[in-house]
C-alpha cells in the first residue's frame, strides 16, 4: 500500500513537472516568434502582420516536420531561418506553433 502511494506521488510530480516544462517551452517559443520577426509577417490570434499566412490554427493543420522544414528552408516569399533558429530555440518555437490550434470563425 505504501509503495503504491509513493509510486503514485512520484508519477504525479513527474507529470506536473513535465506539464510545467511544456508550458515554459511554449512561452519561450512565443518569445522567439516575436523576437525573430515572425510576427512582422504572420498573425496569431489577431496580433501580427498580414504578409504571410495566419498561423492561428497551424498546430491543427501541419505536422511538426513540415513546420520545421518551412522555418528552416523558407519558401519563395519567406526567408530561411535554419541558420538562426537551431536546437532548443527551434524546438521551443515548434512547441509554441503546435499549440496554436484555433479554428477559423
């Protein structure tokens, strides 16, 4: 019985730490979105520019690999950010973008 309670407590603490970590990664990703100039061209939730597509629901529409490819390589209209955003910064930006799941109204 005591072992079950200890195991439950360990799992609960582990889950809460993981959830907190995901939230801070998304917050860091949102800061990178703004600091890297993404908001100059892209809108998320009524804030940002209108040169590029609205990314409010991008987390629902695109898979992580497709987002990473687009960010790293750019396109005809979007510059590549692969050299500027790497490692944890890229991962956190992707975590933020994957959390953007708004539906068009």
